[in-house]
């Protein structure tokens, strides 16, 4: 088996091994990757998609009538890395509190040059990093010029990572506001920020309306049971609102001057909670891959922009492949002769 050494010092994924490498959450947890690297990897995936070199079909969804669980299946091809992959996502307990929910997600990668399997991996860390990287890219492209203040709603995984990623793409941010109700989550947000940006502090806000009115950038990452619901008329002119989870009222979408989505098709599948009284969602003015490619506009002067951040599997593939290279280059994982 021959390995090639990459520019970053890691070995590339073997091109002649017919076993499947299983990479657990534990295998991936210790791998170090900086936020700028994640942002660059995700941006490259978007640009490759915009250039027509990658494929990102619409995700498949199944959800029982009572809504207690939801499952997704996503297939894609990364034309920059010549990798085909399938991602699965299953969440159970949506009718319960956060501590009672179960979430499982996997990513299986295949080398489309050799036709051989690369790895099956836990996709939790990949998704946890990819999503705030996308929010940070949206902020870089769609926030008002000279943005100085950011408000994050929610203190889960996405809330914890939001500020470090925002500071990666918008280093000029001065005021960092957080709206959250879980003490452990608030502490985690503070600790993550201090680890990334020593000396920077988070301002905990209790008047959500006033904080929203002061923010140039809002990132809503809260869970489905949150009481937070920022309304359109709370926002300052030119503000950018990014919806990742919950925390924004439908008015922020319907009364936005410009709507940007990572994928309009996916917004119409997963964004139904933002529909108006008639069950309608507004048209999207621009899809984000085209904004990054310069073929669509992310904002005009003074516009309030609403951005819908739903995951595209091509970004999971790109970042998953990056992690797989790092892990396999260090001899991590368990080899399984699945097709023997």
C-alpha cells in the first residue's frame, strides 16, 4: 500500500485499500484543525459547486406524523477532490428536552478516481464545524460594511462555536452579545471564545429586542423549544440575520429586503416553520454559492438581509475528506473488510 505525503505533512488516503476505514467520534475528536482551515475548506466546496464541478441533489426526508423524529439522506459528489459520499442524519426525541434527544449522523466517502472506499465516519464534529463556518462566510459576504456588533441566540454546539468563526471572517467585530438561558451553555460559549480569542468577552443580554436593535449581525442557533423570536421591526437598517436553528420570527424572512439561502430547495424542505399564515415562503433572491462566485449579489446598501443556513452535503464531503486524510494519515480508525 502506497501513501503520498501532502503539503500539510499528512499522508493522503490510500488509493489501493479495499477495506473500509471506520472513524469514530473518538478518532476524530483529537484531530486539530484551525477555524480558518475549516472556513477555507467549506468555501472551496461552495465555489466548486457554483462552477458546476460538484453535485448536490436535494436531500430526502422522512418524519413521522407526530414529529418525534426526523431523518435525512444526502448524496453528493465533490469535483475538487473527486469524492462521492452519502450522509445520513437521524434525530429522535424532538418532542422532548435537549438532554433526552438522540442524534446520529454518518458520512461514507468513496474515491471517485480509484472507485475504492475511503472511510465511514461519525459526522458529528464535521457538522458542528461546517455549520458555523457557513454562518461566518454568510456574515463576511452579506453583513453591512464595517459591521461591529454581533448577537448570537442559543448556547448549544452552534452557539458555542459561532463567535470564534465570526471573528475569523469579521475580525473587526467589537461587541459580542449572547442571548441564552442555560448556565452550562453560556459558560461553554465563554470558554470557547476565550480559547480562540484570549481577552475577548461575551456580553450576556436579557433584553432581546434591544440587543437585536443594536446588532449588525444576528445568528440564531437556538433549539426548537426556545421562546426567543426576533421580529423584523426590531432590526436596525442594514442588519444581517442568519437562521441556523431557531430564534427568528417569520417576519425577519418575509420582510427582508434580500433573502439569501445556501439552497432554496432545501429551505423549502426544512424551513417550513418560517412560512406565513398561508403556508408560503418567499422567493430567494440569491443562493450563496453564486454569491461567493460573484454571479449573484449578497447585499445592497441599507438592505436588511435574511440568510438561511442549511447544510449542503458538498461541504460535509469536503470537510469530512479533510478529517479522513488527517485521521488515516495518523493511523487512526478500524479497518473492516465489509465486502470480502
